[in-house]
């Protein structure tokens, strides 16, 4: 059952990203619906893709499109863990599966970076979007200091090998990075159900 739910989402995302002429707004709208359905119930994520680390948050590749049109990952946040301020350079949809996370958006100024509005909190089943066109720079943290939180991220490319940047909030200085993935194997979505 778990593999079927993930496989269904992957099939729909493959169909969506294959459509020609779809503008980003419509792509995000439809992708949000797919991710929203995926995070509506916490009954499908393989246990090996939900393991936290005491030192660092983890990013597990659930599926990488062979044409690099998209990637689907689980982010596993240990208690109190957070990212640096960073960008994505591609569109993305984030859905909260377990626990809760806060995201603080930033925008560049002549003197560095400035917080853009208040922190946004995502609870299980909720979704949000990022892209260079609508806002792409943020810091994300696990709301909980005593439990793991897990979010599911869909990106318009292979996020584990895309060149991105972290930012100093004081100076706005960018530091390039490539995130990679925490896992060396991905789930077999085509295995027969037990």
C-alpha cells in the first residue's frame, strides 16, 4: 500500500512535468494538489526514509526523474534542527507529513538580507511553494525541540545536484553548495506488495 501511494504520486508528477507550455503558476497549482494528497495521511513513507540524525537534518531522495524534470525528497528534521538561509534556484512544493516546521523568507537588499514577513508554520497536511519568481530564499527549522518532524519536498530538478547558495544574513554574501542526499539507495516503487 505504501509503495502504491508513492508510485501513484510519481506517475502523476511525471505526467504533469511532461506537459508542454504549462506556466509556473499552473504547474505549482497542480503539483500542490499532488503533494497535498501525498501528505494527507502519514501511512506511506518507508521507515528508512524517516530516520533522523542527532547532528544534521537529512534529505532522502524518494524519486528522481530520469530527465531531471523533478525530484521528490523527504526532509527529516531532528529536534530543534534548522537549515542555513538558502535558495533553491528552481520551483518547489513543500508538504508537511509529520510534526511541524517554520520557514522564514528573506529578500536581498543593498546591505544584505532582510526578513520578508513573519515566519510561516506548516502543520501536517499543509503545503507551501517556493520559486525564484515568488520567493526562493528562506531558513527552515523544526518547530519541536523534542521530536522529529518530516516534510515532503518536490523540486523542479534534481535538487541533490543543483548548484545553490547559502547566505549570510548580515552581509548577504553567497556561498555555493550542492546538497546531495542522505541515502545511497532509493525505494523500489515497483516491488510487489507484501
